[in-house]
């Protein structure tokens, strides 16, 4: 397959991703891709999926909005997933022989929002299990390091299984949403990242449209928020899976929960991703 990367992924970036579980890549997506995604996000907000929800709304009406798995109904998202450099970028960084698309997610914060995303890992919430997973977090507007997503370097290789936050609890509108409730399981408490930043050294970056933050699904991340009063945040995030990823239904629940659609598509625990729901986009 011919590469459509606008510039090569360097060995230093591959090594950083392997060691730290996170790397910021500058200028990987041109203005046309950003404009396409921004238009798609606006269209999607006008016609949200039944998985959309508000995580937080303050007294001033400022919101944190989330939606996921909209790619089958938003042509701009589909175009990006199949034709942008994103799948190859994920595959090069993960060292995978093939990459399947998992799902999309968008995050929109009103100007001045102060809600901080709790620290967590992604993979424990997912209907798959494996080390070769990553998210490609793309701001569609400029964002400072103070307001961008933070990631704890090296946490993707920690052996402990942690008790995660139930994001279904962040739901001021009382909608029916998925819950992943870890509270009844014998798991380690998540480290207090904010309480000891010198020990955990979370990293975040000043970013502009076209840049992306790529992090392993097991990397501890969070902390984004605290926007200036004149700055919003619009993020398009895609999830990608490599060679060792297999379907897995978690006992504490999943968010988003793919169990039903996976089962209807004939996928069972232990299967590799595939079918039209999780297409292979790139192969080395």
C-alpha cells in the first residue's frame, strides 16, 4: 500500500510512543481534513446519535458534550477514516501489521468550561482487549497545554488493573447511558495524579489544528478542561486496533458498549475485529 502520510513518522516518534505510550505529532493533517471534520462535527451535533450526552453543565450553561460511533451516518467522518493518513499513522506507531478502525468520539466544550476530565485509561472500558490500541486525539481549534489532554508517560506498561471512573455518572440530563461500574471489583485504586504531579509527570502540549496526540489505550490520561472564557474546544478522536486486539466483554460493563452490535455481526469474545463495523483500513 502506498503511503499517504504528508511526512514520514520518524523513528524517534515511534520510540517515544513505545516508551511513553504517548506522542504528539505536528502537522499530520492539512487544512482540508480539518475543515471536513469541523463541518462533519457541526452536522453531527445537529443530528446526534442516541449515544450523545452531556457530561457536565454548569450554572452558566456551559457544557461538555460527547458523542460516539457516528461515522456510519456522517460522510465527513467516513471519508477521514478511510482516506486520511490516520490509520497508517496508528499502524506505524503501534508497529502493527494491520490496523482496524474501532470507533470515533467527539468532545465539545463551551468557552470557559472548567470541568476537568477525570484521570482514567480507555481500554478497560472497551469491548476489546489488547496492547496494540491507540487513540488519535485531534483538536479542531487551537488549544494550550493547560487546557489540552494530559497523559502519564509510561502508564501503558503498568501491570496493575485499576478501578476506573464510571463516566455514566456524569449525566446532568439523566439520560439512559452506558455504565462501567468498577466499584464492586477487587481492583487497585487509580493513582492520585493531581496529588503528586512531580512523581507522575503528566504531559500535555500546545496544539493547533493539524496536530494530533496519539496515546495507547492503556495510558492514564485526563485533566483536560479549564478553558479561557473566550476559548472553546472541539476534538475529533478516533480509536484504532492492531494485531493482538480481541473481542472481550468486561464484567463491570463497557462504555461505549459494543456487545449487542458485535454479537449481531457474529463476533464473539476472542475474535479479531472485522466485519463492516470494524473495517481493516491499513495493512503494512
